[in-house]
C-alpha cells in the first residue's frame, strides 16, 4: 500500500504494487489516422454509458472517427484513458470533469472517453503510448499530440493549462527540442513544460536516460519571473535524480547536492511555489530529502523543517487553495513521512496518530458517496497503513466493500494488509474473492494476474490450484483479438517469467506444458502476423519480463 511519488496521475493502490511494477517504455506506436482497424472510443449507451462523467458531450463512435470529426471541425481532440476502479480516475471525475470550468471548455474540443475495459482499449493504449490510469492527452486537429495534462492540480490551474494548450500552443515535444538546441521559449512554452504530465509520458517525449540532464537544464534555464513553474521543473529534476540514484545509473556529487538543497529550500520558502506544487509536496519528501541529505545531518533537519513549514502553508489554504479530501489525508501522510525521515527508528508521536484518525473520520463523514468517496477511502487506507494503523485500515476497507461500486479494488488492499501481517491464507482468500468480483476484460485479467501471482508467492506447493487458476486466467483472453496489448500484454510478460521461475521439477513442468498448450489454442485464433499474436506466442517461451504500471 505504499504510494509512489506523484502517484495521482499514474498509480492507483499500492496494494496492487505488490504484484505489479512500474511502466515499461515501448517503441512509439502508429500515429493517429494510420491505417488500422477502427476501434471503439466511448462505450455504447446501453453498455456502460452511466460511467461517462455527465456534463460533457463525449464523442460516440470509434477513435479514428473522432479524429476525423476533430479535423473536419478544426478542433483539438481530448483523450481520456482510465478505468472505473481507479481512485486517481475517480479523483479526476470528482475534481475536474464535474466542474463548470472544464465542462465549458469541453465545447472547444472533441472529448473522447476511453475506459480500459472497452473494446480495443488496450490496442489503443499501444497506439497512443499510454499505460497508467488516468492519462489525459490533448491532440491538434491534425492528430499531432500537443500535451499530456496533469491530474494532481486544482481545477483553476488545470483550466489555465488547458487554455494555454488550446490557444495554438506548440506540441511539448517540439518545445523540448527547441530547449535542447538552446532556442528561446515563450512563457506559454515554459508553462506547458512545467505542467506536462511527465509521470504519464511513458517515454513518448523524454526517455528515462535523458531525464536527469534534461530537467537539470530546464530548471537552470527557467525564467525566474515564473517561480511556480520553475519550482515544478525543479521537482521533476529531483524526482529523476532520485530514480537514477536508486537504479545506480547516476549519482550527485557533494557540491551538486549542496546546491540542489539550497535551491529546494528557496522553493519551500516561496508561498506561490508551494501552492503550485501540492502534488509534489504531498508525495516527494522521502525521495527529494533522501537524495539531498544524510540521515541525522543538519542538512536533513533543515530540509525536513522547511518541508514541514510548506505543508503548514498548504493546510492554511488561502489564495483560492482548497485541498480535496484525499489531499487533506495525504497532507497528514506527508507529515508522517517527514517524521520518519527525522527519526526513522522512533515510534510515531501519539499526537500524530490522533491526527491521522481525526483526518480520516472528518473526510469519511464529509464524503458520503460517489467518485470522491472512492478516491478518499483509498487515501484514508494508505494513511492508516503509513501510520502503522493496520487494524483501522482493515476495518475501514471491510466496511467499504459492502457499499463500493468497485469492491474488488479494495479487496486487493485487504490482501496486501493480510500478507504483510503474515496471514497468507487470508490474503489468498481476498485475492480469490477480488478476482471473482472483478468486471471488464482488462480488469479481470489484471485481478486474475494478482491472484495467480499471489498463489505462486504464498502457496507455491499448491500445484493443482495454480494450474486451475492459470487455465482460467488464460481463458479471459480467449476469443479477443485485442487482448494481447498494452497493460494486459505487460502483465502476461511478467507472468511468463514468474511461472517459468516457479515451474521447475517434473510435476510443475507438466503444469507449464499444459498452460503452453492452452495458450497455443488461443494464439491459433488470432490473425496471422498480428502483433497481438506474437505477444501470445511468446508466453512461457522467454523469461525476460517487461514491467507494468498499476
């Protein structure tokens, strides 16, 4: 249940992180408008139209038809990619899509709602280079991608960025090329760079290998008369540098760390920059402070103190800043992370635990139903987990599954809690129940994947059950030519490696053989030469896995 930094635009529950890792970067898929089968966009009115956020004239028909309509009307196209069970998606629906500011602007573009469980959705994921839910992309009328919009900002900032992108802005890829060549950028260019959803870029504009150097240069070159935008780019730099330090691809020398820490302190002391970086301040403390200081050092103490003061600024609100329920909960969670940075081995102060309980009770009572509640309960469970209040987290989630429209989502969190507590039979039972209740083809495969991987990890000797669940899971893919793409394909690659690693010895090898045979019958029904068929035929043939976002 550990949240990943800047998780709102990308990840959903850290419970699912137990069985699925981060995004892989794939070659760019065909551009919009290239010749390939027409694929459905918004669900038909008799099949899930209730899921469409109201107040917006979502396009009905396939995506190519939507691009054709946008081109004929000379309008941009707005593509939303999400899932019904995804808490960050619920947050977008309850803070952006339901607001007048967005709904009025939606008349200026062709809005396309793409649920990950609609027909051909995962094939479209390959085409547009999207993996994480939610992803929001604005295209020009000619099909060129302009920008990917952030999910973790308030509606006023979102509207400003949308206005900038709609006003004939250059694509972010072009802006980045200009910056790399030393060209001059306009204030709108800088604004789009600062508020681009880098977390959902998926290597489309910027590869991971270039991220540290690129953001370092952007942070250095950003005009200082735009402090909030420059601060956002500084946080992107720190995030990229922390990731590089973790995987060993790059480290910062002492002088650079000192300079970066001084820069971060200036950001944390500027109220305007603090208010423009709610998402970063709520999620980035551990990585940023851990990157720039050593445990127990005066530098760490100074950074923790400054970050805590910035959180106090957010808590105070003002100047139009109103935190959502999940943000209020994550504000307390951020305070817990700071406490652990400052005193990693000490128990949390009782006052901080009381604050966590009080915040959950307040937000719970203030958010009785709907999308906002789905996002809020997820945040509440993660706050309890971070605080070590696992019994409270369990009670909260058990109560929620009786009323939630996506109870199978919270069952994954309950499985995670049980596993971490050493109650593996209970964890497996929750995974089984979650899979049984999951709805939608891509979702059912993802939840079945979680169940099967849980069996491999917690009951590896239950060969018969592993085979039965494996055969059932493969059956989820049977008869769908679009099944072997994007998120489903990535999980299938992961599962292949895990099964091959498990399948040693005579009895287990026989199971692998029968799973291969079942897969072969599915692959035979796919079009020859199709990329999906190649993905199908690779299952259980290679131990080199890709990784997938939740």
